[in-house]
């Protein structure tokens, strides 16, 4: 349910690198050696550039961290403890992008940060890519935090962290009628809980189009191909569900549009037209998907 916007990569550096390779056509061995040395120096300086970006809270650091991989960790660890909250916030996003055990340590630390923006970013990263070693922090925060937004995201994180302890934390939350309860039920369904799956499927028959629409999205989170048949039943449900687009040109996205996205995801379809989270599909496109899943 959360949407995350990640900024562009190091365009200038790539452009300079491209020019270096493309324009240096000389066969002079000295020239080639110097060009190689220049590129190697660039690579060696990238971790320092990442640390600079983190110190200034630049979101472009995320792309550079992904490019550097494990070489990015020293800078990210430093960023996670810098005095500026924006530096720590970007460090959380960098850690989430790379993932793994080191990310788990940093993101768990972020859940108890003194700044709400850092806590929210850590929770957002954990909601889609929670390392196993962050499980204790996820469940404790989910149980004890008073911040609803963070708990809503961590309920989704719990769905990736199986175990009796996870189920015990999620079940009381799943009784709620709010977003937290909905996410907790979805997490239980992802973990294979029969009652939660029954409730999730039942929500696809809700009288409210928005509920049907959001439940279809949760089927992608549960990510079980056997649930695709329920999305198929809503492929021609043209009830308006969600306003999208700029204020002067807003349109309703329908339940059937979400059904297309869910079927494409669960069944790994490759329709002959682009699918996006804001596309309103034509009848012919709905028909094409219908024919692909027969």
C-alpha cells in the first residue's frame, strides 16, 4: 500500500564516463593507460562520494549505494549515525535497497531512531524486504509502538518472517477493522493461516469497490498463484474505486484495472500492452488478459 519514490542515478558521472570511453580512440598506449587510471580513480572515489551524499542527505545516494553493493556499507553505517536526521533517513533507504544481514542491523536501529522520518523510512524498507535478523525489532515495535503508520508497515514486514512468535503478534491485530487489522490479516494469509485467507477472499466480495480494489492489491503481497482465480472473477468489475491523476484531469481507476495488475503479477503474464499502477485498461485489453488466462 505504500508507494516509494527513488531519485535518479549519477547521470553526470555516467555521462563523463561515457565520454571518456567514447572519445579516447587513440592507439597511444600511454593515452590508454591514463584513461584506465582515470576510470580506476573514479571507482576508488565512489565510496567517498557516497559518504558525502549521505552527509548532505542526498537521495541520489540510494542509486550509488546499489551500484557499490557491499563496498557501500562503511559509508551507510556512518550515515546511519550522523547527526542530521536526513542523512540517517537516506542511510535507511540505502540499506533497504542493498538488503542482507547488515541492512537488518541498520534498519532495526532505525526503528528506534529519535526522528520520526527515520523511523518511517526504516519501517517502509522493512515492509518490502525484511532481513531475518531484524525480526525481533520488527515484532517488538509492532507490538509496543504507539505510531500507527509504522505499525501498519511492520505488519506487512511480519508476513515475510514466519514463526509461532510472528503469528502470536499478528492474530490480535488482525481483529481490527482499520488498516493495521487489514495488513495483519494479509500477513497471516501470506504465512498460510487458513482463517486469514478465508477473510481475505471474502473481502473480494465486499459491497465497497475500494475494498475489492485494495484486496486485489493484497493478493499480490500474499503472492500465491492459486489465488489468481479470485482476481479473474473481478476482471470485468468496472466499479470506480480510486481517483488517480493530476487534479485537473482526475479519473477513477476501476476494480477491473487492479484485477489486471494482479493477474499479470501472480501468473507472470506478458500482455502485449504496458501495465502500470495508474493505467485504465480498454475493453480490448481486458479481453486479451481474459483470453490469456483461460
